[in-house]
C-alpha cells in the first residue's frame, strides 16, 4: 500500500526531491495505517526510496551507461584532489550504471558475505547539491539481493575529498565507501569529459 501511495504522491509533487514524496501526507498516513512496528517502517522507507528512484529514472528518460572494463579499472585508483563539489554533475538527473565485476565494489549481505555490485541508480537532487545512490548486488537467489541506499551532500565550493571523507565517517560500516565514491565519481567525471569533447 505505501508504494501505491508513493506513486500517487509523485504525480502531485514531482521528482525534485525524495523527501517531498516520502513526507507526503498520503504516504505517511498509509504507512501508519498498515505498518506494525519500527522495523516495518525502516523496510518501507527503503522500498519507497527504491521505487521513487525507479519511477524517477523512467520519468527522466531511462538514461543508462555500461562502463567498459578498462575504464572501470582505471577509475578505481582515481585521485579526487583538485575537484570541488561544483565539478561533479549528473546532467540526466537520474542515471543507471551497469557495474562490471572489475570495479571491485561489494556489499555485505545479512550474514556478512560480500557480493559484487552490478547496478547503480544515481539520482541528483537539489540542483545537484545532493545525490542518492542505490547499489544492487545479486545474492545466491533472486529474493536475496543485497541493496544499499546512500545519500551524499555536495556543498558548493567544498572539495570532493572533504565531502567523501565526511560521508565515509558517517556511513554504515562494512563497505569501502571511499573506494565506492572514487569509482562512481571517476565514471561521472569521465563521462563529463567525453561529453564535453564530443
């Protein structure tokens, strides 16, 4: 039910910010009516974000990029020095990225076993000053997929290094977030460079 309420909410409030849809009165009232406890609410919030990002990706044109192995390897060691938060943009607003195994990004499942991330959805909010990234890693069965949803702020004029360090300090443990962000930003910056040269 909350997912249906979310779909109704985005028709009214649009896709600029997830929080606008998540805090829509219809969504919050539906959650209170059908969810039993805090654990259900946490799961519902993650499912709402997943669905919002899927709907937003479709609304923005289903832009997708497959990262070649050579680029995936090259950006793993990318230095972020010299870039400010103003340098990183997602012009499409929502972008799907197919992640090759050589990227080396993994997510732990509930038992602590690491699974390689194969897909990402990146949503740029608030004039690009905030991103939400959904990382997906298939498990050993379709219903055992591991998903992580993260948010990072890109304050204007702040160095990318500082923003990534802040996120890494505050993010959930068990994932090399600095390495993941280095890879994500490397891909985004490489795309920006190739689009500029085209």
